[in-house]
């Protein structure tokens, strides 16, 4: 894969933190802010950054758990699940959103970053992407199995830009009632697009996990690329 990756530094409102930067072969392209799962900017998230860089995007994935330790990353066994969940519980959403705002500004200033900035998040990062759009840090957003969005629907009125949501039909962490709640509240927005993948579980995009579902991941990736390109 002929692209460039490196760790860079973002100056946040109360400290500097690392972010993984992936550049396409051309060195320029639309700006994409990639927001981590609870497992940190781990091998999977870095692979996603490289995937979208190969698709032509300038991708920045900030380390949002840096206050608990720099570049924390976890796998998917029981012990790491527990540690990752603790990190999520300790993370302050307001601080994370301030960091996301700083990372978005850094990405916009990155040489080669072009167009309208998109936030793309997975699981906890999906909720962060939704909030980043509501807070005006992004010009469009994509959330894969965004855990907790159903609890943040008080911000639905602040969604005034394109939003794409992916949910798995067999997601034990986001029950059908939660998906219906999100769809009913956000369905009134003409710029909101929701896709449900009937055979997919939580984490269906991650090929490092047993819940990976190749067909759903491929379909979601295609929908995401079309959505991003139509809204640049």
C-alpha cells in the first residue's frame, strides 16, 4: 500500500496529545477525522486509517484516552475488554469533545487536507462523531454502531449537516428499541441516512474480532464512501 503514516502531535486546550496521521499516495485529499473505539488507536483503527488513506483521504486519528496514558491500546480478549471499558468510564465526554475540536482544527491545517471535514467514528467513537457534528467540529459525520447515541438525542436539534449511521441487526449492545428511538428522532432530518445490516453484530467492521461480518463491512464501506463523496 503506497501511502504515508506517522504519529503527529495535536495541541489541545489543556495539553498536547498524539494522533495517527495517514496520507494518501497523492499527498492530498478530503479531510477525515477518525474517532477510536474504546480500544484506543489500536491496530484496527490504524488499519482503518490506512484503508481510507488508500481511498484518497487525509486521515487523522487522535488518541482520546491520552489523559489516562499516552497511546493506550487494547485487544479483544476478556482482560483487555475490562481495561478498555474502564478507560471509557473514566473519560470525560466534554474533555474528549474539546480534544476532538482541537484535532479537527489541526487536521484542517494539515498540508494536503481539503474540502469539508468529515468525522468517522466506531462504537464510543461513533457517539463522539455524532456529538462532533452537533458541536460544529465536523461538516459531516459517519457513525458505525454508535453506542449511546440514543442517550444523546437532546442534541438532535443541533444536527444541521449530513449524518450517516450504521447499525447491526444482531447488535446485543445497541438493541432494536434503541435503533428505533434514534431513527424516530433523527428521521425528520433530510440529511440523516440510516443503514441496518440484519446479520451484523456489534463491531461487525473489525476483522480483528469474532463479530466481523465481511458482507456487512463491505456494504457499509461502500455506503460510507458514497456518502462522503456526495457531501464533499
